[in-house]
């Protein structure tokens, strides 16, 4: 199972012509590993997942499988989602025999399946991947909101270990009341409003700002969980980095900071980043 309570949602590297840069992506992960990061989410968030086609996702998986030190010593979670279930199934089948630690299962954008259709989609992909699974509910990006009933029903599957961005306080409270297990985790997607989310039940973090300062944000999150006081100096550091990361378009800001550290994370695929022209 997935034991780390923080993973870093890493951006995908692209060359100037917008083609995939697998080694650039891995270079960034390697840099995080050297800073003590134990878990990363690849191709699962930061708004880039659906710009990658199936073959590109497979190329990233193949590249990760060659990185013995990383694949053997980190929890590497891979994002699985597609507007077509058939492609998500192919990706799940590809992941099954690998040393990928788990998957984050997202829902198709735009098409808005029914709750019943989404349940079948979820069950099929979990069966094919046979990996610990974090459900990813992101109605802002997809238009689909996984219901409380669906989340509770899916939580009965042993491989489903939690959900990212379950919803607001009231929804989380109702889900928790309906659960029949204690080992089901609620992942906050990024650091915005993190203290508030922890106050009503979120207990794990899918970190964005951790790409820039992994140690500082892991320690900050741990203090929030433990209800420990964050001193003024620590908070000023956190606040300053968050201002840099979450200004304007987050992924554009994040890539600029990473590139400035001489890590070849590259550009975003247009229309993201158009304003830079």
C-alpha cells in the first residue's frame, strides 16, 4: 500500500517544440529524491495529464522503469485517466507488471459520465492495474463530481486507499460517516487553504509547492497535522514560496522556478503559457 502521507505532484518536461522530454521529467524527480522526497505523482496532475497521449505516458513509464534507484526506493504513483475508457484500460494494463507503486485514477473531462458509468470505469481500471489506487475527484477541470455515495461504495474495494480533492467540509464529513474502514485517506490537492482542509478531515497531501521546497512543505504539513505551532520565520518562508508558485497560472510559474534552477523541465503546451509570447 501507499504509506507516505505526502507526495510531490511533478510537472512533465517538454522541449521547445512541445514534444515530450522524458529525461527532463526524470531529472527533476531525481533532484527531489536527493532532497529526501520519498513519493512522487507522475502524469497525474498540474493540468498536463490530458495533453499527453497514450504512447507518451507509456514512454514515461518505460523511462521510470529504467531508473533502478528511483523505482526501488520511492513510491512512484502514476496518473491514469483518459477521455476514452479504452485508453485508460490500456495504460492500466501497461502499469500492472511494473514496479510503479500505485495509481491516481482520474475521471474523463468534458463527457461527464453518470455516477453508475463512473463506478464501472473505476472498477475496470483498478482490476486491470491491480495497484493501490487514489481516486482523483476534480470537477473544476473535468466537469464531473464523484458523489458521496460513489466514494463510499468505491471505498469498499481493498485497493482503493483514498481520494484526492473529495470536496468541501460538509461532503467530507458525510463521507467519513459512511466509511466502514479507518485506513481511507483524504488527499489535499496542493497547499492552498491547506490548514482549513486539514481542520475538517484531509490527512494527506498531493503537493505542488513541494516541487520547489520539499523539505519545508513536508515539515509544514506535518506540523499542521500534529497541531503544532508554526513559527513566524517558517511561515514567512512558506508564504513567500506559495506567492511565487500560485501566482497567475500555477504550472507556468512552477516551471519557471524549476528551469531557473537549471533543471530542464521546459515549457508548457499551448494554450498554457501563451501569455509568455
